[in-house]
């Protein structure tokens, strides 16, 4: 694979910095390329130009914005294979999953453009409230200003686009801070946007280690809105130091799969296996614990073990189901959680095995609430099973979590599932299917420590725009 020295796009020009950060592959620590490590002065200059670019973008007719973004979708589709190959090397994602991510993003761009063109305001008549009012209000959505988009390593194309494209169609300029690991892929997406004809200054990229430039960026006076996906720890930090800036935060999760006695256990086992171990468990929406009714525990676990036994472990080039984790530290965290559970009498149904940052899938049975893995979020292929005696216990354990992203319920009784869903403190409940983000036009949100605000194409446009009301006296 070609090694590249990447630059940042600032006011339409590709610009380097004196210092750089090397990006190594999690597959074999091979050198993939480098990104600039920007200074605070360079960030100041870049954000000043982004603010100017935003004022120019505001004047571009919506139809022209749509044409440029549709052009970006076309270019991304043409480059899908090469970008998928980069994803394989940079974040160890299997080729099929990598290409799915890119092509899913093509669809996201096109749908976002359509949704942006459909966004309409409203007229409110004052005499609906006051009998003799002679005023009307014209209500429309307008841009917020400059959006800081901070994307994660696990979906550096899709979760970069899901921030940038709704912000652009809403009329904002965007400053992208990509993840350090995943930055090469994200910058390739930025190249797609630049090549689509988007004017200088409308899209800006800023690279550097989050620990060094993160606080400076989120507090910067030229930033008007922050859209972040990542850990709850960092999200809380953003909330604490960003001041009064509006936020859209997608954070951690501890999504349960609730398996009821009347569930289709074979179906549930298939969905749980996919949900827990897809992309090696490195998703906020991964199933991270199973709340299993004890009446059917042994039967369900038998089906689950059979499904997990079918998973392949290896490299992205083999299209393995389980590929290397993003770092060795992810394996170390999973091992700590495993050891804690085992010391408290959990039963390992599969051994804990790893080679550097490649980790085989682990199922832990007889997990109890005093074990860390019952509550902490691992970004790894390790799945705890809690055997519970009642639906009320399942609801309680779900709601006792500090997270509130998603949950899945498996039962043949849809009415009962709806009743349970209404009692769960989570943003989304899936019935008879695994937890997952999409489709991308659905609302996506978390409560408690899982985030704030609502995403999903139309919802993201609304989140990254504001209402302006113009009041007119009619007589």
C-alpha cells in the first residue's frame, strides 16, 4: 500500500505543519502515512478562514449546495474500493464491511441532500392566539455558523459524513477534527468533498492529538457548535469546558439484549452473535450484555455457542469476522474485565485468547451484578450473560446502567415487547433484531451518559440549524 504524507485543507489549500504524527496499522504496526500536528497558532488561522468561508457558503443557493454534495456522492462511489482498502489497513475492518461503510455513506449523502431540499418553514398567524392580532410570523431554519465535527476511529467515513453533510446542507461551514487512528481515511473523505467543488473555507480539517489540541478547539470562539462521537469520558470533558456552545454528543453504551422465555431462540442467538461481535465489538451500539430469563438459559446459550463457533478470526484480507482491535490497550481492558468476572465465579464458555491486539470472542456465563463487566463498556469481543428470574429484573438491570443508548427485546409477543420497551430508559429499542445505528434516516440518540441531542439525517440537519422567526405586521 502506498504510504502518504497527508496535509490539512485550509481555505482550499492543502497545508502541512512542521511536526507530524505517524499513523501505524493495527494489523502489523506498519507505517501507513503521517498527518500534521498543528499548533494553536495554525488552528487560529484555520478557524478564522473557516468563519470567512462560512459567510460565503451562506450565499450559495441551496440548489447549488445540493449539486456539489451529490457530486461528492458520485466521487465517493467511484473511489469506494480504494478507500475501503485504506480502512482495512488503518482500522482493521474487513473488506466487505469497509466497502459497506463507504457505500452506505454514498446513500447517506444523497438522502441528506434530498432531505435538505425538503426542509420547509411555516407561517404562524397571531390571531390564532390573540383575537385582534395583526401579526404573522415567518419561521425558517438557518445555519448556526461553524460546526466542529469530531469523528471516531471505528467509522471514520460514515460517522465523519453523518456530521459534515447535514451541517453543510444546513448552510454551515465545518471544521473536521478526525480521530488520530482513522485520520487517513477521514482525510480521504475530505478530499472527495474538495474535489466535488465545495468552495474554499467551507470545509477545513484540523489534525493533532486530542490530548494536545482538543480543549483548545472546543473552547475556541470561532466554533459555534460541536458534534462529537466518542467515549463518555471525553464527551463529559467537552460538556464541562465548551461553555455555552450547543452540543450533539454520541457517547458510550451498555446495550442489553433481553431474551424472554417465548423468544425464537435460534433467531435471538444469531442476532446476538452479530450484534455483539460485529467489527470485533468495537461499536457503541454493540450488544454488550445479555439479560437472559433463567427458564431458557441453557437452551439459548447452546444456540449462541453454535453461532459464535462459526465466527472466523483473522485479518481483514481474509474477510474474517473478528479482526485485530484498534490497540493492545483494548485487549488489556477486556482481560481486566474477564479476570474480575472469573475471580467472582463467572464461567467462561470460551477461553480468553489473544495474539497481540487480535482477540478471540469470549462468552461469560453466570455473570452477576457485582462484576465490573456487568456495567462497564468494553470495546472488544467479550459478552457477559446475566441469568435473571423475571422481566422486572431485566428492566431494572437495564435502567440501573449509567448508559442509555439502545436495547433489544426478543419475544414472539409484540404487544408485550411494546409494553417492556416503554419502561426502558434508552434512546432506541429494537424488537427481535440486534441493536444498531441505522437505517441512517431513523432518529439516533442516547440518554444519560450515552449522549445528548438527536441524530439521523433530518434530525441532524435540525440539530445543526436554528429557528429564525420574522414577525410582520399585516395592517
